[in-house]
């Protein structure tokens, strides 16, 4: 039985905006950092839809069996069918909502049938971009991004990162075949053990390797020095992989040397370190690898990166805005400059400094005050004992601001039209001030002035 988790503000905001879009027939992506509860948001959406209409049929689609098994556990309180994209059911037209996990894959032809039926599509991804540059705009109309990783770290919802980089790196520029040969050498295998002993001794984690042989040799290198390790890859039977998964969770295995698995979506509990021995140019792949260890724990995630990925791509903790239309779908913050400095100990310190320092300080202070105020309003709304107007008065903001910050309480377009018509009628009489008309209609006086400049 799945324990009902308390809904977090960014999850509620994601859910409300997604429901608004889906209700208009718009395919929508919910983008949240790894470990922040994307599947939980999907469950919130499904439960609300099925609560309104018990006849809503939902299909959950993923490209790996581990993702399906995990989703079945998370969504067991909902009425949902599950399918691998490689073996879709023939009755797709009978579903009202299709949920695609790791939806950055949705541009592939195997997903095409999901977009040819009347069902509306909800996509879930921490990294909604593609290395090949193909846009997701043909598949999705809206992208919702309600939280940045660094914000969730500050709020304690996901783990921070401590990055360590050895002096000798595995070349990132190598081709795929050459990567395997370059990475799987005595020098780099010894460096992998050495970095683990220096920065992650005794911790549990996952090492990402270039191919099956590299994973097997790395696991053997760990075992040769008395550290319990196994290798896992896609050629193994699901039952065999599940046993390794269970042994890791029980603490029997300290290091899982992995090739192509445990990259996307898989909820590996107890991951204290991630070791990257696989060069890549893909932001998606790199962030997904790191994401396996960012689910909140008792300590920051130890990231041991033996490649140049950390410098050429950056880290998930740095501000990034995702879109459906810009190039590969990703744009880093235009107001910040990121400096990454490797210390003598090998730890990399990341400084994300604003180029417009004076303006930045005032914006940070303003943003902080808004965050405190939003949290206060959220608590008052959650209690349910006050009207929105009373909450606005108690918080010192206008009613429209409360609605804007909490999409669940935004007015429908029809109600907005009715408000405007009522305000016009009152204004035509000439008996009330703009402020009084605003109070009568339920909006601010400045809004009334925008509607009726005269």
C-alpha cells in the first residue's frame, strides 16, 4: 500500500496548471528535477480526474520495465493500465489520458501511435530535451516548470551535490568505441578505486561505465580490494536485475557498476555516491545519471566525475529553463555566470554569480520576501477556514495576487468576462470609485483602471 504523501506547493502548482491545460485538450509536459516527485504529481492529476469522473481511463507508458514496475507501486491507488512503448495495446483509442514517463523520448517513431488517438497526453521528465536537437513541440503544446533544483535543495526536498574530480580524466572527445577502450584501462580503474576510497569510503552508490566489459572489469577491480560490487546491464534477465536491486537496498552490495541501466527514472534508495566513468555530450544522460543520487538523504550526494562532463555540461544544481521551441529545448539562465573551480583536494566549487550584482541583490531580497509570503498564504489556504479575500487582507496583498500565486484559485475565463461586464455596469453609473468597484467585483482598483481607462 502506497503511503499518501503530503502535497508540496510546487507539486500542487504543477498539478493545477497541468489540469487546466489537459482540460483544454493540450498535451502537457511536467518538468521537475529528479527526486522531486513527478510520478506523485501524475498520481495527483489522475486521482483528481477520476474523482470527477470514474470513467476516465488512463494508460501509463514507459520504455523500460523497471520504470513500469516502479510506477505500478506508486500508482496502485489509481485505476491505471501500464504498457511498454515497445508493446503498446491495440485499444489506444479507448483511453482518455496517456501518461508518458521520461517523455523526452516521445519524438521517437515508437511513440507516434500515442499521438494519433483522441486521448490527451501528460509527459513527465526532468530533462525535456534531446541531443539530436529535435523539438518536442510537435508532440506537446505546453511545458510546466515550477521548480529549479537549487530551490528544492534549499527547501530540503532533494540532496545537494559535492563534486570531486581526479587529476587524470577520461577523454570526453573520444568516439563511442574509443570511449570504451580509453576508459577501461588499469590507470582509470585504479583511479576509480582511489577516488572512492578518498571521498566515498564505505558509502553505497552507482558507477556508470561505457560498456558491459567496462562494467564487469570495474566491479572486479572493486572486489579485488575487498569492496562488495556487482555489474549490471541490459542483457540480464529482469529477475536477475531485480535480485541485484534488492541486494543493493539491503546493504549487501556497496557498488553497482552499471551499463545503460539505472539511468532514467529508477528510484534507487540509499545512493550516497555517483561515479561517472562514461564521457558524454548529452545533458540528458549526464543529469539523469547524477539524478539517481539526488533523492533526499542524510548527506549531500558525493559525485565522482572522472570525465570532463562536469565542466562541458554543468551540473543539475545550476539554473536552467526548458522550452519546447528553443534549439535543443534548453536555455541556461541569461543573468548568471557559472564559475567551477577545482581545489587541491579534487573537490569542485561551483559559484553561480549574477552579472548584474546591484540589481541581483534587490531581486533576491524581493524574491525572498515573496517566497515567505507565498508560504504563509499557502498555509492559510490549506487550513480552509478563511475566504480568499480575508487571506488577501490578512497578508497585505490584493485578491488577484492570491489567485495568481495559487493557480487552483484562478478565475475561469467565463467568470473573468462576467466580472468585466459587472464592473462596466457599475462604472457607467458613475456612483463608485475605481477602488470601490474593485472591492465589489473582487479585483484590485488598478485592474479596474486597466479594464476602464476612462
